[in-house]
């Protein structure tokens, strides 16, 4: 066998990612409490594609042993999932659900038996409904409840888990729930959005402090979706617009969790427009003292920006869109199923930025993937989906990740979104992302062509 042309560093993580709500199912079983998605689907099922909610998802709760064996067969040496807060602590605070403790300990043990590193995330959009009713992430009570929940996880599972992540893509609930209508509570109010964003950053720091106070030997970080921001042109107006877009959409989270402080320019801008969140000065010391050890970097598409052209009335509610417009680059490569641009070099540019401007922090690609609608149309006579488009997508991104690694970027792994086609918020099962196809009626699993290809890459540590 030929040696891989693109050989990755030793001990590189090869695997995939999912979340509790999107994979576990058993939403009404095992003592689990209701979370925000269970509630919203019960109230407005028509908002979800084909009215499919998270009740069964991919049935990982019941099938985890077989699924983990399947991961192992496809070359996984690591796997990221999340703990469901509402499964572990059904009311968000108070009593721990013993059935959840048994499930998560058994699931993590099964991963370790198969030599798969468990990478555990604590929050992936699934706030317990009992806390939503008390104000959700707008309330400081939720920050305290989250820190207590995180500490309980560390105490219960800290002997099994070496890599923890506090949150996945915290900007998504901010944008989708408080600046758009894609997540509950579906309000458009930047001041409330800023408060939620601030509480996420504070909660991250509080969880890290609890972790370190326990003197556990592992590492802890956060997972951010880092879309590189490109100006339409080199004009000062376009460059400044892109700078502001990056400030709002990337550095508002990346800087406080890595550097321990917010960009001064962002703070001044929010203060000028009377949009600063409510905070306590003691919080800033907590944020400064509790930065991350490792960063998860989710990458799907770039952000392209041009100077403001669309009229924004002075009396209109404040939004970041006051300062820039989005720009569709002519001739761009697209995933038409998802409506997203495919720009593989973006992952490299961000890794270089982390190397040069963020102390070359330890980072791994925690999500990257391609959602495609109607994948069964690509199945062969035996029912195996011939997803060469996914193989091409992964390989093209890996080439740029490899280049970054050879240029000194501290990148230690690649996780595809996702292992088995999973439930995906309002999208439900419209677009499929998995290495393994899921039959919703029978819950049967079939490895796609990309799954076999991924196994070869992982086993050879390159391609």
C-alpha cells in the first residue's frame, strides 16, 4: 500500500460529532425532562420539516452499543456528543436523574472499550424547559444553574472524560432565537440577544472555573462556528464593513474565551448605540481568569461582506446589519441543497488566523459536513448511497487542513458532521449529513460510500 500523500500528525483525531437532542431520541423515556425543542414541537409541529420532532431522532439512546461498534468499524478514534441537561437534571436544577447517570456512564465506557476518545459537550441548544420559563439565557439564574450542572457532570463523569466542551456554537441560539425566528423564543430584539450572548460567555468561564477547582487532569474548551470574513473588494469601505462583521459574528465570542476580554472596539460600539448587556464588574475578572485550553472549530461556509448599500432607517431597531451587507460572490461553488457556499480554503485561513493572532491555540475541526436532500436518488441497486460529492467535499477540506498543519497550525483532529443521519432542528431530516444512512421507518443503518472512504483515511492517518 502506498504511503499517504497527505499524512496527518500523530494521534490525530478522526471521528464525527452529534448532539444529545439530535441523536438520542427517547425524549419521553428514562426520566428525561422536557427541553425547549420538545416543547416547541409540541406547540407548533408545522414549523418542523414534515412535522418531525426530536422524539425518536436516531435512537442512539437505545442503539448506542451497536452504533459505537459501527463507528469503530469506520475508523473512529474519537467521537463528540453532548449530555442532555434535561435528561440529567430534568428540572434544570435540583435532583439528578439516576437513569441518565447510568446511560451516560455506560455510553462513555462503551466508547472507551472501543478505543474511541469520548469528547463531551455540555450544551447544544437544548435548554431545560423549566429554565426557559424562568427567563432562559436572558436570566443570570440560568448561568448559575448551568455552572451547577457542569460541575455535576464533572463530578459524575470526570474520571471517564479527558476532553470537555462547555457549549456548541453559542452564537446560534443568539442569532436564531433573538434576531430571527428559527429557534425559540423567536423574537427580534438585539438588546436581548446581546444579553444572552454575554451570559453564554460568562457561563463558559464559570464552568471552566468549576472544572479547574476540581483539579481534574483533562482539558476544557468551547466549540465556535468560525466563518472567515472576506470583503467584496480592497476598498476601505468594504474592508471596514468586513471588519465590523467579523467583530460582531466571530470576535464577540472568540476573543473573550481565548484572550479573556472583549474587543474594545465592539464594547465602544455597543455603548455608543446603548446596546451593552447588563453585567457586573466582577464577571469580567471571572472571564479573564478562565480562558479555554482547547478550541473546537466548526466550519461550513465563508462570510462575504460588502459596504452598506441597503437603506437602514435611523429609527429602525438596532442590528449589526446597520453596518454591512452580505455579498454573494459571482461564480461561487454552492451546495444548492443547503444554500451554502463551499469554500474549502476558508478552513485554512481561519487556522492561520488562530496560529498568528490567538497564540496558536490547540484546535480541532469539530464540525464540517455537507447536507444533501433526497440522497436515496444516489443509491445503487444494493441501496448504498454513492455520495462521491461528500467524499470530494471532505477531501478538499482535509487538503487545506493538512496544509495548515504543515505550516505550524496546532490542529489536532477532524470530526465530520455527522456519523448517522441525524435530526436537525427545524430542518428535521430534510438534508442528510451522515457517513451512515438512516431509514426513519425501520431505524436501520446503511454505510454510504463516504463511510467506507472515511474508514480508509482514518486507518491510514491520511490519503
